[in-house]
């Protein structure tokens, strides 16, 4: 979730098993009237058949004839003689743009499968090319930020001042919009898109936060779901405060997996053969950068930003290891600065993505409003899982001061759907494994496919042929696997990469392309 545009992770706060009333934006309302989409060519070198359009939807679904906003759409049209209708795709966030994802999914699926669908990408309300798009505080992540670990009262106050300034800017600039940026409203937008496409039912394929969005849509409109694919699954019983705390432990484990991988290739990186000592070197590097940022850009917080993507996708490990080694062994900073710029630096689209991320998560559910609770909880996490604890806390801390009232999350339990297909890696950090198990239990008739030992976030269409076979079969005829255990089917993990100095490719091009689109923190 953080760089290049998106905001991936996803983490949260609902009482398991409780049935809550629909948020106001989902309340009974007059029918929404939307116009058909007019499609225009907007193909790119990578996705030459891509088309673009838009649809106007109500800002407030309780007042469908009131103020309208525009959602940007993309499409790769079906080419088969018989169509299976629209397949909406979402990359996560909240805050991720889905326009290019339609082209990626169409090109990554087997041709016979992709040809059967109109594959539809969309920018959710507030995002990207949808209008209005929000940006609360341009340059909010400009380096060098205060050290994320509030080891002194001054550091804590510096970070709190940043957060409160961001929150105040959002409230001042978008007071009339923030009450309508939430997951239920985004799900209602999906139904407006369905109407604009002239479809009785839609299929849906979501990654990360997109799994929660899809589950909420399915709860609101189970009769309008044809097929539902959820990959790397948000635990809906923790949205969003508890889920973020759970992430911290999982990311700490994933960072240690990277340290173990580096130790395995000591002949390349020369950082030692003991993972614990390699990890100690990493924290020593962090301490040094807190005093003297690399290239005037990469301080302690930016170093965390740079390595967090490695928790999402191990294809980045060789680049991170190279930068780590160059700094420790040669006091060279160029590779570290390059890694920061490639994986962590936030541009205008990233500012937009983060603003939507904050707006949706802070609105979706209740958060502690007393900062002492945040301090207590995050120091407790830090003692056991220091890698991302405080970095993640500050990423979400705006919700302690958010200027809108919060909603009650839906219980997404559903017995009215066609069988859904779920994918989950056992060592996923951004959406830990329990989320997949929980949603499998809550969606009656669903099938859960597990990548055993896999640690990547977003696992289908990323080079694992076993996973992709289940996906292709389901999209073709609706078949889901059913087994006797927690998982209905198990695939072996995609092999870890090799160092860049070997002849073996460090990442699959498809995996790299997918994770560029998914981004980080979402």
C-alpha cells in the first residue's frame, strides 16, 4: 500500500459474528438511475485493447438525485462468441487505481478464459481519474520524516503534529466529501456500474482490501453476484484497528524471512550466515540512517518504507539485499537511495491513494480516540515485532483524529451466494492467513486454495501455475474445490528468488507487473 500510487495493506474492527445495521449510505433509498457507458479507445503499449469510460453516481445514495460524482472505468471487451458478462477487478488499498489492472488481468488469464469476459477496471470514489479525486496534503511523505519510533517525547510530538496537520487538512478541504468515502458507498458504486453496463449480475475479482470490498458488495447484493474471487483476504472481524496490529507481527516475521534469505547467500551479500546477526546489521543500519540519512533522503522511517514492500513480494528481495550490502560493506548509499525511489517514494498518485486510504479506513469503523491507547498498544507490539510497528501506527494514526463519524462494519457472513473462490498464502504479511480461514467460514459453499509456505501478497496471476489453474477453472465454469480440512486445495509456494548476480531471474515479469499494480499498504 504506499508507493507509486496504491495504498495496499488492509487491516480493521468488527465484532465477530455480530449482525450490524447497514450504514446510512446503504439505507433504503430511491432507485438510482445511471446512463450507459460510452467507451473510447485508450489502449497502451502493454494493453492495446483497453477502452475507457465513466459513469456518474450519487455522492449520497440516500439522495440519489442530489450531487453526482464521476467514476473512471476501463474495459477489455470479450472476444468470444458467448460472453459470461462483466468481471470487475480491484487491486486493493483502499485507494488503489484499478484502471490498468483490467488490462493486466485480461493479458494474464488464459486467452480462452479472458475472451469470455468484459474485464472492467475502475477507480473507486475519490481515486485517480474519478472525480473529485482527493489529496489532503501534497508531499505528506516527503523525506526526511521524523524517526517512526517515538523513543523521546519530542519524536512522538513531531509525529503527532504531522498526523494532526494531515487530518486537519483533510477536514478543511473535503468536509463535504469525507462522510461519503467508505467501503459501503464504494460497493454501492459497483452496483451502479453494473447497471450502467446493462448486466443483471457481475463477477468480481479483488486483491487485498479488494477482498473486503467484494465481500461487502456480496452482502449487500448477493443476488447480483455471478462469481466471486478473493485473493489475499482481509479479516473482516478486525477492520481496521485490530487488523493493522496483526499485520505488524506478520511483517516482522516476513522481514526475518528476508534476513534468513540474505544469510543463505552470504557469498553474495557478505552480511553473515547467521540470520540474527544479519538482522542486527539491519537495525544498526537503521540507527546510522536516523543520524545521517542516505543521500539526504533515506532516514530511519524511509528505510522502513523501503523494506516494507519486501514483505509484500519477495521479488524485491535481491534489490533490497544489494542496497543493504552496499551500505554496510562499502558505506555506499546510491543503491539504497535508488531502492527508496523505486519502492517507497510517494508521488502525486501516491498522495491521492493515501488520502483515500485514510478517509475510507477512518470512516469504516471505530478507532481509539485516546492517543494513550495507541501508545500502549503499539509499544506492546513493538516489544515483540519492532520492524513495522510504529511505522504502521503513524500510517494509520489519522484515524485517532478523523473529522467524521464512524460507521459500523457489516457482518459479511453470507449463505445466499454462488460458491466463491478464495486464495490465501500461509505466510502473507499484509493480510495474515487467519483472514482467509475466517472468510472461508463466513461464505457458505466457498472454496479455499492455500499456497503453503508462500509469503507474497497477491498470489494469483503471479507465476504459480497451480493457483492459476484453479482460478481459470472457476472463471470458466464456476467449479470450486472442496476438501475435508481447513483448506480445500493446497499449492506449493512459488520458489524464492535468486540473487541478481546469478543467471536465474530474480522475479517473474508477470509477478513484478502485478505487484507494481497492487502497490503497498492495501
